[in-house]
C-alpha cells in the first residue's frame, strides 16, 4: 500500500498511533502484590541486619555467656524465619509466571 505524497501523506503518518502490546487484565494486581511482598521482605531483612549488628555489638562487650544468651537465640530465630519466608516467596513471585 502506497501512502499519498505531499501534505496528505504527512498527515496520515503523523496521526498513526502504534499499537501498544496488551497487558493481561490482572497484571496490575500481580505486580502490586509483587512489589508489596518484596518491599516488606526487604524491610524485614534490614531490621534483621540491625538486630544482628546489635547482638554483635553487645557480644563484643561480653554481655552474653552460658547463663544469658536469649537475645542471640531470638535474633537467630528471627533471621532464619525471614530466610524461610524468602525461600517460599522467591518461587511464588519470581518463578511462577
């Protein structure tokens, strides 16, 4: 198909809009959940890193020993819980498409 020459052809070219690829209807829901869960996990990782730093700082001052080590246990449990949740989130959000 040949385009008309001159101003008529230019007008036709200017007014043509390219077709954008269609998104699935529920894509906005998926990506909303995706970013929410990834962001929440990132916040919990930062909290865990701060808690590990706090325990490390206290341990260098000799505050923990065989009689008192509850914060070390609790921070370790928290960190591994965050890790375990990530093990489930990674396949759920990144590998299932």
